C-alpha cells in the first residue's frame, strides 16, 4: 500500500482531485477475481496504493465463513517446528553458509532464489552494507529480525515466493485457502539497488511479515467476535502500519539514538529523504504523536486536528482508501470522514490503531 518508487512524487493532491464516486460493484467483483479493468486498478492504486491493491485482491480470493479455520497456534519458545508438505517432498530449506548446519524451519522457499540467498536478516544486512558502506548498528538496523525468527519457529508454514507481477508491490502476504499460513510474495530488489530502495523494500517486507505473524498466531481470527470481516482487515492493516513506521526509522537510524540529539519528533525533520522518504517520515511522525497521546492517557485519535493536520495525514488517507475498497462508505471518503468513521468504530481503534501504536513504540529506535 505504500510500495512507491523512491523519488516518485506522492499523490495526495491527485487523490483529492479524483471524483468522489464509488467504483461500480461489477468492477469490484471483477477485480476480486483477478479480472479488474486497468481503469479500476488505477483508481484503486491512487486511493490506497499499489501494495494495498495487491493484498486486497489476494485476500479476496479466500472465502471466509463457518469452519474457515484460521490458524490458532501461538508462537513461543516451545512451539514445535514442523516441515511443510513442500519440505517433506523436497527437503527445501534456506541455503546455509559453508560449514553451517542445515535446519528445517517453518519458512520454505518456492521459486525464490533471491529470497533464499538474501532475505534472512543477516544476509539482508550484508546486502545493505554493501550498498551503503555502513555497518548494521551504525546507521541502520534490519527491522524484521524478530518477525523472521518468530515465523521460522512457528508450527505453521509460511512459503516465500517471488513474483515480478504483483501489481507493482514490493511484497504482499496472502492467506492460504486452507486458512493456515500462507505465501509471502516478494518482488526482489533490482541488481545494484540503491540504499534507499533497499530500505523501502525492507520496510514493506516488515509490514507484510506482521500480517504473516498475525496469521500464524491466530491474531487475525481472534478479532472475529467484536468486528466484521472488513473491519478486521482494516485493523490488521493499522497494526502493520505501526510496524512499518517503526521499521522505516530503524532502517534510517539504527536501533537507538542519543538523547542529546533531542526529541524524536525533532530528529525526524532532520533525516534526509535519501534515507527516509517523506511519506514514511510523516507516517512515523503520526504514530509517534499518537503514542505520546496514549502515554499521557489520552485518546490517540485526539492527536488528529490538534497535532496532526487531518487533510495531510498519511494514515487517514490510507484508511479512507480501505473504507472505499470494502464499500463501508458510499463514496470515496475524505480524511476527515475516515477519522469520523474511526471514532464511530471503537473496536477497530482498539484492535488496530492502538495496537499498531504499541507496536511502533516497542519496535522503533529507542533513546539511550
């Protein structure tokens, strides 16, 4: 939903200039089956971004209902590591370095040569070090280390797949039709990718790995009672937005920063755009502001309008796109209308926005 090319201008003004008209139901149905028109796809991309379009298309192919059986397993130290049917057939596992033992994990690779070689945190750190000339911990940190480890140790398999045609997205996670695990589909960075392109890629992958973890831990299904399916999907996106914002900061700053540098809100303004794109900087700033309100015992939504300009909010813009996609509103909503919808839907705020803010707080660079 945020897989924009680095350096490409954002589109908030163009989105606001779009006619406030809902996409016809027939077009939505065609898109959900993978047959949407180019015009429909373009309209969606403008509303919620390329990666969001890809993710919603993939998830719409899974029919939920009674007995859907979304995974209930909880990742933990004692969770058994099982081999998937693919592993049992092929013995597939991430390539080990010379002399390293080959350990079967719950992450498998199918047609994923780049991911097999470079996606694991240590390997990706080496790739970014080569491109940037920096060492991990000195200027950047791979943000999905804990997520990757949790997925490896899960009792439910996540398959890594590579595709070059996922509607412009860098990565997306698709639930399996059986409701357990799924596929993390990745468009590998180009050869000789710039440091900014690699950081943008890693931030998007972190977002998608959060979706994968929500799947294997049963977090997605646990929201079933208080929320509708569409509300659950928006909640899980809000959680992943918080993880994404924290990831972008770790990729730009590392795991920590000195208190002598000042407050994080001030530091954000000094990070150059070749390390942190303006959109991700604004998103991180919004989560940091909401976190400040939460820490003070206030409603995070109160930050909008008081400290966060509503018309320019990246978060509200994304929520508006999802409200339109899931037809929760009649017309394409404004950011102000997206905020009004959040205020009227406390379960989404609690299960999505607040939890996303906590994820941001726990996983962003910490002062020392």
